[in-house]
C-alpha cells in the first residue's frame, strides 16, 4: 500500500458519512496548526444547490486574473484529492501525504482531549487550509459542507460570502423550514463581509438581511445590483450577457447548460468583482472575464459521457436541484425519448425528485448506489411505480446492470434510431460517481 493509499485509509477510518457539528474542536485544531486559514483572503459559499459549480467558476475567473487559487469543495466524484485544488488542479498525491503528515499528529492531540474524534470532513478542511497556506495561494474559494454556521469551514470568517439559492434539504440537521435553513446558512456572514446573494424566496431572504444588518455586512442581490440580462443557446453551452456590480459584460461563453448555470455564473462574477474591488466606478476587463468562464467545467452536472445514445450524468439530489435539471433538459437537449437511471440516498425526498422527473422521462430504471446510506432499491421502486406506473419502471440491483438496462430500453423503444435518444443518470452525487467510474473507463 502506498503512502497516499494509507492516508486515504486513515481518513476513511474517521467515518466518511459521520457528522458531528462541533466548532470547538476544529477551532482548537486550527489554533495548534497556527491558524493557516488566516494566511489568505477567502470567498466562502453556501446555499442549497449550485455551490460547487459556482465555486469552480469563481476559481476560473480569479485564475484568469493571474491569481494563485486554492479551492475546497465536496463531495468528490473519484478521489478525495478533488476536494483540495491548487490553481484549478487536484492536489497531488505527494502534497496530500505531506499535508496529512503535518495535520494528523496535531489532530490526534485534539482527539485525545475529547470523547469523540474529529470527523473526516474536519480533517479534510484542516488539510485544505494548511495546503493553501503552504502553497501559498493568493485567495481561497471554499464551499461549506453542510449548512454554514456550525460547518467546519466557518473558521474561515471570509471577507466575501456567496449565498446560492436556498431550498429544503438536510432538514434533519438544519431545520424543517426554509427560514430555519437560511438562518443556519447565513451564519457564514461575519463582521464587515460583502455578501453576494442569489434571488431568494422571502422566507430565505429575511434571515440573510437580518444577519447582514447584525454583522454590518454589505449585501448585493441578484435582480437588484446584478443579474442575467440575456442568455442564448450555443454549441456546447450558452452565450450570456451579464449585469455585474461594475457594469455589463457581453458575449460570455459558458460551456455549461441551463438557466441555473447562468445564475451561478452571475453570482461568481459578482463575487469576483467584490473581491477585486470592482463596482460602480470600476469594471473588470471583459476579455479576462470571457477567458475565465470559457475555461469552466463542472463534472457531474449534465455531463455528457457517451454518445449514441447520449448518456448524461447529473448530481441533482433534491427537488430544487432536479427542477433546474429538468428545465435544462427540456431547453437544451430536446430529447424525444429519455430513460432515467435513478439511485438516491435514504434521507432524500425521493418522491419529490421522481415527481419532477416523470414528465420528461419515458422510462425509469431504479437502482441503488454504493453509499451505505443508499435507499434500498425495492423501497425506491415502490415510489417510482406510484408515480410512473408499473409498465414504465424497471428494477436493477446494481449500477452496472441499471446502465445496461437503460441503454437496452432506449435502443428497443426507438427501434435502434438513436437520434434524440438519451439516458440520464441522476439522484445523488454518489450515483454520478459510481456511474462515472464505469463509463469513463
């Protein structure tokens, strides 16, 4: 076993899905590490959907402006190294090992003082902040893991905060209402911060406004200070006109699909403008903005991995995200026949997801993913049959069989004519990761 494999195994022992919200322990770890998160400015992102895509866009825009970046996002698709990116690339195995060896002995000291050890996410957060300080980076772009106020990343106390759209998700930890969830997420707003917020429902907007007032933070809102002016479909993506904090930016090619990605793009633009000091009297260089957006990718977000039939991977895992995916499918792809492969985690709103998917999917193959939290396939099948009808539902016990079944169904239902035929694999980031391993070989 290599040193890198030993690090992955040591992290996994902490429990990949174990969640403990205890800011005291991560603060203690940061203190003994010498507060690496204070070595650079940061942009911190929270919200229900769109965080990773927006973080990747911010990262690309900052790099186009000549800055060295650190990016921390989760979960990962193929390797834990994806979570910690330096200048847009996953951290190397060698640097991952060196960073772990720096953090682990001090984490053991913290563990010895407490009845419950630091979590997997605590460790990767500490490793990211340490790697960014060691690099060193000019700026860190950091996505919360879950919520905001009690998320391990919140030791950052960032100067620029981004609030993507807030909906219902993770209710068992964050609260039963959008207002409760918004309060939890608004906890990343600290004194004097600049806050860039997507268009929110009234329920979500109120906590953000109140937290900004309490912290003396400056708030810029989509639809008021910035927004998407125009969007047109293009080969491989869309062309946007964006109203930023500093003015209008035209002919922006974004190689991603859907209105939700255009919204993510203008959030990213406003965040970078805020960080670089653009505003009423200063605009970013349009050519650099175009260059940054043209370099963006977002694996697992309507990602095309095969043709004939077209196979798309999308990590939508809650109704808010699935609504955006369905809208993009209808607008951008115009499939005449779509077969969906779906596996979800047991704590998700499977009925809400499938209800949104039903109008666009001719058939559905239900399965389960590799997560120990995956919803049992028979349970998901019951939900699917209720919404789709028994004749439109196929059950597969594992992902390889599910993908094979979906392709066969797609080909049979269309008599081998594959133009306009698609397979969508969705329901969870874990589902996408499992499929990606099979299909990207």
